[in-house]
């Protein structure tokens, strides 16, 4: 059975004190056994967050990682660095990385491959832009993104991957995909995985939706049968809102 997940993408927000307060607030809140919760503070605060959350069920993950093992890449963070402080999962392929840092499918496949071969699990993000949807090209765009990246991986690696479908037009815009739009795309994604692998692989991968999820719309999206949770940006910076979104994904 696949996991229900709610992951917070903090992006480049919160200074040290704000990050610690948010971590402590989340730590005090009730937990739901059927939902895995993850947060991704900025790099300088990962180790502090890990220490504070040591005996909690909140996992601390990275927002990004470099595609090379080590070397002269000023300002970058390696898989080994993350693993050495106890981070075991990273987001890769967020639309902001694609748009502002020119990360294309080929670089993203290098990142995913290096991360997985070093036991750094991956939340892999992808999704179409507004123009793609307006021209009714969104299914093809998503299929291409998958075919150029994760659909090239060995089948056994799929137990270490979570997918996050994030239509670019819905990220940080306040505009959310309708539950029906999310469901039909998630179902399509599972079909693409089925075509490349098998039913077990396509049924077992968790597929998260991301794009302006809030406490007010989380439930109607999460209830859809192929939506296993959410990657949450803005609303993950508010402990109460994030907690309500986690609760919305729980069946308990
Ligand atoms: C994101 O950045 O992954 C995201 C979904 O952001 P927001 O929830 O703010 O739209």
C-alpha cells in the first residue's frame, strides 16, 4: 500500500530563529499515524531541525542537491554532505529550480540517479506551464518530463521515489488545480508508469499534488483516489495551516 505524505517546501524563507520556532511549534502538534510528514528548511538550518526533531515523526528533507559527487562547484551542496548530517531525502526538479537555475531534464536525471545510488530518496517534481494547459498539451508535456527523467530508472529504485505533480500555473499563485484536474493527471501519470514498468510499480508510488494547497481546499484534493498527499509551499510556513493540511490527508 502506498504512503500518504504531506511535505512542506519552505523555499528561501525563515531566518534561524523563525525556523526554530516553526519546528518547535510543529513538534508540539498532534500526529496522525497514517500520514508521513516532511519539512525542508534551508540548508543552514537542516542540522538544527534534525536535532530538534530527533524523536518526532517529522522527517527533515533537503530542497535540492547537486548532480556531481564533489569538487569545484562553489555554493553547491552534495549528496554526501546531506547524508553526513542525517538527511535521507531530497526534493529534485522543483519548477523554481527549472525556471531560475536552468535545470533541464538531463541535469535532473543526473541528480536523481546520483541521489538514489547514494540512498538519498527523492521527491521528484514536474508539471506543465499555463500555456501547455491552455493549448491542451499538458498530458504530453508531463509525459515527456517523465520519459526524459524518472522513467529511465531501474524498477527497483521506484521504492525510493515519490512524485510531485505541480502545475507551474498553480504554484504560489493562489490558483489551484481543481480536484478533477489533479485526479485526471495523477491517473495519467500512473498509466505512464504502468506502460514503462508494471502494475505493482505504478500502484505503489505515492503521487503528491502541489500548487496553492491550503486548509480550505486540501481535503477535496486529497480525497481523490490517485492523490496521495501534497507538496506544500506557502501554507507550510504557518504551523496551524500546515497541521490542518496534514489532518486533511488523514483517514483517522
Ligand atoms: C511549491 O512550491 O512546491 C508549492 C506547491 O508552493 P505553493 O503551495 O505556495 O503553491
